[in-house]
C-alpha cells in the first residue's frame, strides 16, 4: 500500500483541518480546497456531469456535505463503490432568530442547543461564531469571528452546592455573553457580516444564516509520552479528515485492475438525526451514485448490480474505556486509546456491522498491518447510532461501522490517541483500493 506521512504528521494535519473547520460549511470548504490542490474537479449539481463520464477525480458540495470520488480507468456499468461515510457536524449551539439579546449591561447571543453537547464542558471557554450567511440574492459567504463569546459559570460563593451536582437549564443558563452595552443598539449579524473574509457584506441584506458556536482553543498533543491529542470536533472531523487524506493519497497512485470507485461521503446533520437534504437520511449519496452510474452507461439493473458489489465503511467516533467509570463499559470489551480503530457492534443494528462486515474489516486491518478493537455497549447503557444503518437501509449497500476511540465525546474538547486517526487513514486507503 502507498505510504502516507507518519502518525505525528497526520495528527498535526488533523489539528490544522479542525482549526480550519469551525462549522460544517467550513469543513467542506477546507476539504474542497485540499481536493482542488490534488487535482480534483468540482461539479455543479445544476449542470450536466459530462466530464465525469469516465475516469477521473471529482467532488460535489451540497450545503454542509461533500462527496468526492475517484473513478478508475477500468470502471464500467457494474463497478462497485467503496464508500467511506463520515459527518461534518458536531454537537454545539446554533444561533437563533433575533440573536442579539442581553440585560443588566451585558450583550448576549440567543442560541439553540444543537445535538447533544456536554453542556458543562462549554463553560468558561473563549468561543467563536462560525457558519454561513445567505444574502437575499442567494449569494453565500462563510464567516468566523474568532474568540468572541463565553458561557460564564456562576461563582461557587453564589452556589455552595455546585460541586454536589451542577444542573444547567438550556434556556436560562446557556446564553453566552459577547460584550457590554444595550442590545437595542447592537446588531450581532452586523458583527458576523464584518467578519466575512474577502468580501464586503451588508448585514441588512442577510436573508438567512446557519451559524454555530465553536471552541477556539488550539488542538494539542500532550501526555507523558506525547500519546494524547485534544481538540474540539473530533466527533467526527477525525473520520472526515482520515477519509479525505486517504482519498487524496489513493488518487495519487496507479490504481490496480478491477479497483472499485472510491468515494468519500461526508454528510451534515448526523448529530440531529441526519434527516435533511445534506444528511445521510436524505438523497445526496444516492443522487451522486446514480449520476456516476449514468455516466458509465449503467442501466437500472446494472446500477443495482453495482450497489450489490459495493461496501460502505461508516466511520464515526466511539468510546474508549474511561478509567474512572469502568462500570459503564462492557466488562469484556474495553477499547483503549492508541489500541487501533474500533469495530462497532450492536445486536439491535444501531450499528450496521454484521459478520460479513466484521470479516472485511479484520482482513483490511491485517493487510494494512493495523490493530483494531471491538466495541460493544454495556447492556444497561443505551447505544447511540451512526450513518451506517441509514446508508444500509436507504441503498441496500453492505455496511460496517468503525471509528476512532475517544474520551469526553460531545465535550467542547475531546480526547483521542495520536496513533488512531493515522491508522484509520491507512486502512481507509487500502479499503479504497480493494474490491469488497
């Protein structure tokens, strides 16, 4: 398998990618920038894809989702797709309508909880607003403020029992401050318009916005032997980045005969159920795969043959065993940081892994020389889900769920091992080259 940079270089690049991606829209913009540099061609859903009718490297963006693929010279109407599925969004807070609020001389931002953030982890941090502004004429602009907001915690002197149990009301307590003044004379949207890079945006022309809060603390490697990596949004930019680097490395090498069509599908809105035009429950992946098949001259029957020959690796973060809460984990399956990517299993198909997918993952990891670990939930702990079952259900494509083990999942700042994201990228590159 072609070589990639080592784990130290990969983790630094992951940090750079996360830093450039405070929102799902920034994540796809940064992915597109990297794909452009690697010679990929951007396609427009509103136009014919004549140039994609054959071998090449392409991508398409739909809102906060991106799908990129490499079609080999040998591809035909029944060639299968090897898909790495991930997502670009993370638990956070989203800016409400009429967002400029405040009282008692404080300026505050009105925000709505997005997904399931670990609320206390967002307290007393320097935070930013980031996302897209859509003007009334339909033009779109990315904005990111840099350090701007803070959820200030109440001093212990005013809540002596706080260490016996912190209870945060999502409406009353999760209103970040961003300045001093009278909200009647301030306009948070004007501030967002001023922070658009490279464009003069009139705040009065903003017709809509998708803006979230993101942590601004830089990612960091730490630990006794430099074995830990802390960053915001590792769930799930760690997998999006692994798939992106693997696809670019894959495209740079000669493709073997019979190679599948390698696809990175990074969806939006996974943290809130995936039910959107850019989410895994929506039509975006099927739309793209159908158009690729059409370009290869596939009939409806041949397209179904191609789907039957396809495989999806659903890559999303999973849980490492927590040393202070070991009773919350399965007693026999206790994944560790730097023990390798997880194979995620659930009897009720909250993860899509079955025996066929487990066997493929075991073979890929062995061929790549990468260790992996099995994850299953404690029977009394509800199991989350991923895009895996959604993709399997929508398209009938065989799917296996995997991911990088984390501590502090859904925190403003999550923790992984420095080796595991690199290992995920390595095995993903092999997956892209291997007919399943």
